[in-house]
């Protein structure tokens, strides 16, 4: 004879089964990790594996996207807020690793695409979410829904509250790289000159050179800060 817990679990599974072929959304616990207005790209983890269940009691299992990344390669879209009327790009690279589903999206150079990048740059939109259909799943005794396989249709940029586990990081463009090299060279030159003079007579300009070096290093930090 089945226990009440077993009967309740079966009932829960049956009630959920008819909805499995409908699209579901899971908000990622990660922020957009990296973006570049210059290249119109967004990178980061669209979903994470394991850990605590989300607000809906769902947990994505490692390997859940393995098949769909093959069968739907090149057809996964990038949306704004899960709105199919706001397709702004597509996923150009996706892979599973120990952390979760990492994606790189190419945003199209349209008004909507440019507007999205401006919102990301301003920190208004800073998270990602996935739209998918569950293909295989498992419930545990505590009612947690483990997603073992899913067909991924879209990844969306969404504006949810900030999360401290990851942060937005701007990609360094060619212009910034050139500036970084120049600043490093200036800092090195000033340091060498200061070292040479320090071995001679006391130089009244030493403190001024130290300030210049500090200024260059501060600018370098601002360019490379996360």
C-alpha cells in the first residue's frame, strides 16, 4: 500500500505532466557577464546547473541542453523580455560547462538592438533568462522539479534585481587596448626615470613623477576594472 507522501508525489507529477510541452522560463542567477557595444555582443551564463531551486522550485541538471545545442544550433534566438516581437539577435556560440549554460549572442545593428545595448550599458537590463520546453524531468520527495533535458528556443535579456554572484564586465575594445598600452608605457618610462634619478642627487621632481605614475596606474585600473 502506498504512503500518503507517495500518492501526493504521483498526483503532483500527473498534474504537471500536461504542461511540460509548453514553454517555460527560468531566470538565471547570473548577471550578463560581458558585453560590447562596439561588437554588439552579449556573453554570460543563461542558466546555471544544480544549486538551490529557483522561485518555481526548478533545478536544471547538468547535461540538460546537450542535445538541443546540437539539434537547434544556429536557430536559438536572443529576445528582450521573452517577447517574440522583440527578436534582437541570435546565439552564435553556446556550450555547457561545470557551471551552466554559457552563451554568446550577436545583437543585430537595428534600433531595437542599439536600444538594448544602451540599456545594458546603463545597467537597466542586467540579467538573462531562458525560454524552453521540458523533455525529461524528475521530481524528488520534497517536490523539487529537476529538469534533465530541455529544448532551448530563446535566451532573453531581462531587467531583474541585481545579484552579487556575478557582475557586468565591459569588453575592452581596440581603442581601449591602445590607450592601455600607452598608459603602461608612460608609467614604465616614468618609473625608470625616477629610479635613475634616485641613484643620483636628490631630485625635487621625484614626488611629481610619483604622482604621474600613480595617475597612470589609476587610469589603467579604471580601464580594466570589473
